[in-house]
C-alpha cells in the first residue's frame, strides 16, 4: 500500500513531514504507523487515540511525534505573540 508519491525505498523511519495528512480526516498527521507488508498509515492525534489500543496490540511500528508537533505549534504561537506585541 505504498503511496504513489513515495519512492519504493522510502525509509519508514523518516521523520513525519509537516505536509503529511491524517488518512482518516486530512488533518496534520503526527503519528505514523508502519504495518508490516501493508505500508504506512498516518494519523492525527484524535484518530490515533481511536485506534491506539488496536495498533499497540497488533505490535505495529509507531512513530509518535505528537509532542514534537505540539512544541512546533507552541513555538509558532509564541513567535506570533512576540510579533504582535512588537507591532
Ligand atoms: Zn484524523
């Protein structure tokens, strides 16, 4: 189930791209699940929570970057506030 835009040798352990989208809803993805012989699934936080127990039980590879994304968002908000107060 390789995505058409991924090269066949795409490393499933690459960091999640900020352009990656949740397969369920299209929101920014922050969790990547590697399913053996199937490919990669991308989830946003809410959708990962829905499927988390099944994914963990199945033993799929999970790369969870929710905290990294949260930190990015916090940084962006802090920057926006700083720019606002400077204006
Ligand atoms: Zn989603």
